[in-house]
C-alpha cells in the first residue's frame, strides 16, 4: 500500500490515517506532495480522484477520504483492534470520530495545525472555545466509560484517537488551558511513538505554507 500525504507540518487530515497505519505496524510506502506549490494540484490529481490528500493506493484500489481510508484498513486487517472490540465502545468511537470529521470549524479556523511553532495562550474566539468545551466533554465521556484499560480514549489506542490527534497538537501548540484529566490524555497522545515520529518528520520540513501561518 502507498499513502499519499501533504506536509507533516500542516496536513491534519494526512496525519490521521498515517497514525493508524504506523501505530498498528501496517507496512506502507509514503509519498509526500508539498502543499501550496505551483505543481501541487496536478501532482495530487495524478494520484487522488478528489484532488486532495490523503489518498491510499492499494494495487488498483484508491481510497481518498480519511475515514474511508481508516475503515478500509480496518476491514483488511480484522485481526487488529483499529476500532474498539466492544460493540458499545466501537459505536461511540465511530460517532465521535464522525463528529470530528464533520465539525469543530471554529477551532480549526482559529488554530491551524502548525508543528514547528508554539503560541502563548490567548483567547481564540467564542467558536473555538465552544468547540474545545465539546471536545473535552466527548473525551471525558469516552475515558470515563471505556478508558479504564489504558491512557487513550478507549483504553488502547484506536482510530478515534487518530481522528482527534490534530486537536491534541492544536491544544498543545496553542497552550490551551486544560483540566488535569484532559491534560493527561493530551500528554499520553504526545508521547505515543507514532505521534512522536510524525512530529519529528514535521520538524525536518523546510517548506512554508503562508496561508497556514497564523499572525500573532
């Protein structure tokens, strides 16, 4: 399999399936296409029908949407607990993952993912604050109901953690004040080996995408 991704510094959608593949030890090749370059659109269209990254290529099969990639990988590797094994936990994991996929635009807009900068805390607007409050509610509920066997949302690392990984980087990078239980989850995620590997890759990238650089 080959996973086509964008810049590790900025590409939150690329991060999610990359984490799943890496954490669960699934062999894949990585192709990085630099974003916001004159040739970017043509290069992505050559491999991704949507004109966006990420895109997973497995022989003659192309899967070009993040949750679809994760579901495809889970389907072909049923021996791996990419989604929680417990039915109630799995249903909740999918629900909160879809909520992440479809929402939280206030936080995304106010705090673009940027893994080579850190920002001092300041208010980021009402929409972002409401999004973080909802995310804290979702994380706390998952941890309290299903997280007794480990530090992640459903105990062991799962696709739901991958879906919220860019939020973890945002809350850390923008110095967001967090209650102790949520801060502990963020710390566990930041120390997860695949998360550390992605950040290490981001830190070696010399390219800048001006539209993703927030003036402070």
